[in-house]
C-alpha cells in the first residue's frame, strides 16, 4: 500500500525475514535516512524499545521458526525444500500454478532425493553459533543420513538450531525420523548429539511450542 509514514510517501509491504510481524518501506533515496531517524525517535518506537539489529539477530529469530534463506534452498526442488507453508493453496493447483511448479524432479531423485529438516544440536557453549553448513548428520551406525545448511543459536529457545535435509532411501522413505535416537552431527572436529525435530520449536510470532 502507498502510505504517508512520518510525513514521507512510502510504498509499504508486509514482509518478514524473522517470523515476527514486519514491514518493508520503499522510499526515495533522499528520504531513507531522515525517515529512519524519525521512526526511531518517535514516541511509539521509544516506548517499544526499538533499535537497529543485524544479521546475527535475524538468524537467531528466523532459524527456530524454520524460516529459510538462500543457503537453505540452493539446488533444492520446491517439493523437497519445506516451503509448502509459504505457498497459497490456490497456487499449488493447475488453475494458478506458481512459476517452477512443473519443474522436473531434482537430479538424483531416482536415488531417493531428500527432505527438508530441522535439527536441535546439543553443542557446548563455545560452539553455540558455530555449526557449519554441510555438516554431516549420522545415525547410530555411522551412516550419513542428512546434512545441515544454516544454523544459529535461537533467540527464544537459547539452543543451537540447524536447518538442513534428511536423505531419502531408494524406497523414498527418509533415512531418519523425528524421535530417532543415536543421531550425531560432526563440525569443526567436534561431534554433538542431534535431535531431528518434527516441526520448528517456535511458532511464527515468537511463541515457544509446548514440549
């Protein structure tokens, strides 16, 4: 919508990169810095304690809600990337399909493919922010059953949460399921226990899910 914000003409978009309510304001270049200052100095912003934040905070908020970034989606087919919740029902059907819906199955799908996953990694305090992308997930036999893409220490849970994928076997069944014991992750020469979660531990809007 086109609105006046603090006296400035702006195109306002409802958008979120963190799973919290958010907006993006599009204004002319010369109005951007003054508008930013006016918003932060407003009585409402002061009452709410609003202040700038960076990418570490974004990652801490988004990862525990399962919000993905490019690194979580690279080379992933939409059907395996765990993005169904972001696709309106009307766009999943032939009447109004989204661009790419009919794209060919991903390479390697004949060997099983993969399935988007979210992991709770029991790191030590020193490595809470240090789980690398492409870190292997192994089952109790040592077989690689998945891998990570991005991770962060969750802002609400305070735990290291990683996004990634679980591999599918030749039958199409995932090689690991939520609740499976004996899963571990290897990163930076360390090995930590991992829990494969059935869903993100925090709901959109910042409410922790019941244990």
